[in-house]
C-alpha cells in the first residue's frame, strides 16, 4: 500500500509546479503597484511576498530531497500552512493599510483583493487548515472594506459576501479535485511500483525456470546415457543370441528378454520425449505395427509378475486380425498400455485384469482403435478423473503404492501426440476402466517384419567394409566384436578418440563408429581432428557415424556440425547398423 512518503512527494511536486504562476502574479502586482501607488508600497509587497515564497521553495525542496526523514510529512504540512497563512495575511493587511493611507485607490484595492483571494484559494493546499489560511484573511479584509464604506448599501455588502462565498466554494471544489489528483498520482505510483516489483519477480522466476530447465536437461542427458549404455549391452547380446541356433525353450527366454528390453527402451524414449510433446514438438516414429502381436508380447513379459501377485490377466482382441496391423508409433502405444497395466497390478488386490483392444474400420478407410484396461481396484472418484492425468498428481492409493505421479501424465502426452483421447470411467461392479483411443492408417507388414528373429548375419552387406570402432566401455567393445563376428566383417577396436585418429593415419578404413564420451580425447574432438587432417593432406573422406547414447537434438546438431555423416544411437538398432554398413564407401587397402 501507498505510505505517507508517496503523498509527501506528490504534494511537494504539486507545490513546485505552482511556483511559476504565483511568482509571475506577484511580479505583475509589484509592477502595477509601483505604477499606481508608488515604489514604496510596491517594494514592501515584493519583499514580503518574494521572501515568503523563498521560504516555501526551501520547504518544498527539502521535502522532495528527504521524503523519508523522520517527521518529514508533519514538518512539510506545518510549514506550508504557516507560509500560506503568512502570504494571505500579508496580502490582507497590505490592502487594508493602503486603503487606510490612500483611500482614493479603493477600486484598485478591491480588484487586487479579489484577485489575491482567488489566486490564494485556488493554489495547492495540503490540508484544510492550509485552505482556511489562504481564504480567511482576504475574506475578512473584503468584508471590512465593504462594511466601512458610507456609500455601500446592504445589497453591495450582500453581493460582496456572495462573491466571497462563491470564491470559497469554487476553491473548495478545486481543493478536493487537487486532493483526488494527488491520490490518483499516489495510486499510480504505487501501481507502477507493484508492476516493477512483479516484473522483477517474473524475471527472477524466468531465470530460475531457465536454470531448472537446464538442470533438467543435464539430468535427462545423464539418465539417458547411463541407462542406454548398459541397455545397449543387454539388447545387443540378446540380438547376438537370437542369431544363433538354440533349443526352443532357450530361444523363447531370449525372445522374452528382447521384448522386455525393447519395452524398457521405448519407455525411456517416451519419458525423455514428454517435454517435447507438451511444447508441441511432436516426434512420432510411425511404422507398420501388429498391435495384436504387441499385446501378446506385453502379456508374455508381464505374465510372471501377474502370477507372482496371484492375479489373472485376460487379453481380448475384438475385430478382424488384419485390422490390428496399422501405421503408428509402437513405443507410445506400448508406453500407455504398460503404464495402465502397471497401475492395475498395483491397485488390484485380487481378481482379473483385462486388456481389451477393438479395431474397427472408420468411414475414411482408416482404423479406429479402442484400448481398455479393466482393473478391480478402488476406482477413481468422478471429481478426480481429470486431475490424475496431470504431472505429479495422484490419488492416495497411487501414492501408497509408491507411484511418482508421472505415469498417467506420460500417457496423456503420448495419446495426444497420436491425435487421440484418453480417460477413466467406473467399472462394474467395482474398479476402474482406463481407456484411450485413436485412429491410424492401415498397414501391411513385410516378410522381414513378420519374421523378426531371423539371424542377423543373413542380411549382412555382401561387400565387407573395414570398420574402425572407438569405444571406451569394455562391455560395449565385446558386444561390437560379437556383432561384427556374426556379420563376418573386419573390425578394429580402439578405446578413445586419440587412438582412433592415430589408427586412421596408419590404415585407411571404410567406416568409423565413434563413441562420444571417451577419456583422453572425446569423440567430437577426434572427429574434428580427423576432418582437419583430411582437409590438410588431401586424404579421402572417411565415413564417420557417431555411435552414442547422447542423442538429444542439440547433441545431434553438434555432431553434424563437426563433420559426422550420421548418428547411430545406443542401444544399437541392428537394422540401422546394417544399413550404414551396406552404404559405406569402399577404399583401397593400404
């Protein structure tokens, strides 16, 4: 709220603004007085009036310079009241003295008195006492002049009284207007101060949010790298094992491992993408997907957990089988189903959990897909069904089950990215039904997609390129050796960027797979050094693919700017690696 300092400064500014008009008025009176009644009277008037205004100027400047000094407002009010009383009293006494000494100037004195009354009454006043000090002395002088004139009739006296009252009434209204103006100025000053404070706070909050966002990005980058690195080994070794002849029982276990690892990777990608989705930067990876087969894989992976909890899991596919093969983002669909299923397992004490998918042709030739997960838990109150899909919002049951409140927010982001809708409703006789739906294009799976477990070596490039891989992680080097052994390719492994630069100086390679985070010299430094040597020596350009777990957009842009030909992300996608190998240019041996 505004304090007395604001009012003091506002009134001091208003007093300062009135000085030019008042000083010009006094100067005019002095000049006319010297011309009409002589220089003696004019000098008397000038000395007192200018002297008092000099005092008032000093009071105003002091108030403006030190508005927060102890007692500043009280001193300013008393000083202005006293100076105003002195100015008005001197005007009245001066006119009465001249009238008594030189009555022939009565008409001039009446006009002078009326003018001084109006000017004094209409000037700025900080208080009612200041206003009274300005109008009472000249009003008394006016009544004295009217009452002591023999030729003055009662009508003239009444007219003088009415004139004085009229001036007082007009000036009183002006005083109220001045006060309202000051209050408005103070309110505007206070509002401006509040806005400046709000802007400063907003800037502080923006800077804090930016720091938090950068910290979040660093945290996500660290989590992405630390999770992807061991997951790369797990999925890579699983792929190697899938390419070898195994007993049927072992092959089934390896398939489950591969499915579980793939689900984990897709969940990781979905979690890292939520900020992009919510900011409108949707990055869908559309591909032909058999949703029926995916649901079977989810059921296989989660069956042991369901059995461990003493529950039953029921899968229902409603529709023609071919309608479940659509173009969609497999990772986002899995993410929602797994989150729904995970919540159902946490909240269902006993009974059966049912996952149901309906696939129906839409009017435009596409497929309408409707997913439901039925649980037998405590259900969701109707007034909470919107809130639980917000980040970090959860019911007491979910909090007791150990949830963080992010799973359903991720589901909402993924479904919105797919152009669909989601929600929850009550189940009968108890529990909840979490659902989501979207529409997708029809698709046809290729032979390779229908047979995902074919040995990787069967699709290796017919012309084997010589490959150099820079990788500091020992388990990842073993994985690359196993993969390339199954491909039947020539692979040289080094442990850091400096060794990669030296190896390329000694022997030409057709392809370099370059990790980023390595000791001695990291991958980007090595890439920059290799491109600089190629430019300086005229050596043929070597294809260099960054093989890394750091695959944020800004990271990829940095690699490409340094001269990379592409980016392979960890965990290694075998199809992408084979595509790079088959496209690598062949150089003559050294």
